[in-house]
C-alpha cells in the first residue's frame, strides 16, 4: 500500500472539512486510515491483488481467528494452542464485547427531554424527530424536481427514477432484499427502479476515498448498467455507513466525528458523480448489543446516529460544502434528511412500533450482521459475472427482513419519500 498517498488523501479530506470540525481533524483522518487498513488488506486479497508479506501474514491471522471462532460457536472443541492464538489475536484488536439483550440506552426517537453524553435527543436535536420547517420546505422544493429521466438525464415520460444504496455489508444485506421486494410492490410507481449499490467491506472511508483500495463507485456504476439504467438517472439514495472497529478512533464523540466527516465527503462525491441526485436519506446502525467482535459493538452502533444528525445539521446551518440549493451557491451535495431509524434497545420494545432486536435477528457468527445470507454470497449470486443466480440459503433471515420492512414503510408513508416512490394511484 502507498502509505504516503493514503496520508495525503486523509489530509486533503480533513482540510476540506476543517471549517466545521476545527479541532484534531487531521489526527482523526489519519486514525481512520489506520483503523481501516487491515480491512482493505483482506479486500485486496479477495480481489486477487498482490499482498505484501506483512499484509499476507495479517490476512492469514484474521482467517485463522475466524475459523476458530466459528468452530467454537458451533459447539466444537479447540486446542490449548488455538485458544492461546485467539487470545493473543484478540488482545491486539481490543477486548471482545460481552453480548447483552439490552443496554439501557434510550432510542434517539424517544429521547425527547433528556441528553446522551451532552447531546440532545430526537433525530434532529432538541427532542424533534421531524426536520425544521425551513429545511423541510427547501427539501420539498428539491424533491419536486424528481421526475422520470431518460438515459441522458432529460425528463421523459418513459424515463426512470433510480433509487440506490451506499454502505457496507449490513447495508448490502438489507437493501438487496428491499431490491427484491420492490418490483412486486403494488404501490411503487412503475418508473422507479431500485438498485443495491452497497457492498461488503466497503466502510465509510472507502466510499469517501480517504483511504486507498477498490473503488466502490465503479462497482455501483456496474450494477446500474446491469439494471439497464445510468448514473444520470440516479435521483435518490439511502446511505447507511459505518467505521470498522470504531473503538480505535476514540470514545464518543471522536469516533462519531470521523464517521460524520466521511459521510459528508461521501455526499460530495455522490453529487459530483450523480448530478441529478436530489436527496440522500441517512440511517444509523441497528442494535449491536449481541456483537461478538470489535467491528461495531455497542455503544458505537447507537452513537453512529449522532454522526448522521451532525451531517444533517451542517446542511441545515448553511454549510457551503453541503449546499444543495443553487440559489445559495455551488451545489455540493444532495438534500439530506433522516431515513428510517432502526435502533431499538434489544429485547425492549420500542415505543410507537414495538420494534425489538432478538438474538436470532443477528447472525450467530458475529452478532453484528442482520440474520440472513452473508453479503459476499448475496453479491456473488446477484451481481457476479455469470449473471443473477439462485441463492441457496435455508437459514433464518428475520434481521434483514425487519430492515427491509421498515424501508418499505418509510417510502410508503414518509412524505419526503413517498412523493416520488408511490404510484399516483397509491398517493
């Protein structure tokens, strides 16, 4: 890997955001690169790129640790040498979280009057779960521009409105099911095309291009082409980002600020590459109290919601780097609002909809990914070079179905999404 170019990329990204996060941005950007480098090593190996001896050794360690854990989860025995290896490997990664059915934390949507580590409740702050009136009005004006477009981005009665996703493995597992359900949705407008752009292993800094590695934007374009649409027809996006091993980035609010920085950069790249994209819906993680690895356990999954809020607040407060209104200057990003909020405190029913996250809703191998087929298997079957193939999976997929259902409810019922998603007869 080119460490020098990685450092320069992180420095440039940090400088672009310095007006909003003035303290320690360069340090956070560099730390983010360090935390992601091991993951990118694995991805390079999976795509056939040459690894250095050090990278190969790290990858071999990761694979061995995973295989030992899987054997333990399945009830198999391990040797004393394997236990010593696993203990040493985990010591380098950080302490393994203790799975729990409930954390005692309050969903952000219910935190109306209290605070969390100094931060107000409500999706938009101040205990509010709806955007401020002025921002909502501005977003509605932008949404009114969403119409069917031809392949060159020109309005056309026979055109398409493309709705895609950006994010990592969880996002891919969840949105790929939504992608399967949408064509049969009787309420969907016929010109709306749903394409899953999220990809396994592509965490927030990969999309933000603050570290080197495979280009997820190129893969997204390949999937658009496979679906028979073009980048100029993309008009709405769902983003659900995460940082790998956020503990290495520092405790709250540090890790959340890094995630916010990378999300803001993703939005800028999104608008640059998809000039007709009008709106991005942001979501944070599902419950991670059952996590068995350091990837994104609690409270980091819960705290990722504040990163999404901060990005939205930057736009509300007039940050020119996230401007979407041409009357106010150069357009640098799509309009940004909250998408579905998925976090509930494990087995404790969430107020309003009763949402819970049971142990069986998360994969038994790690307790972090929603139950269902692994993202890599889904992507290989659906988007592999041999074309869509049947996916043989007979296991539980309740976790991904919960998210897909909430996504459907969102585009059906939230007026900032239903205005372009629903058929005229369903409005």
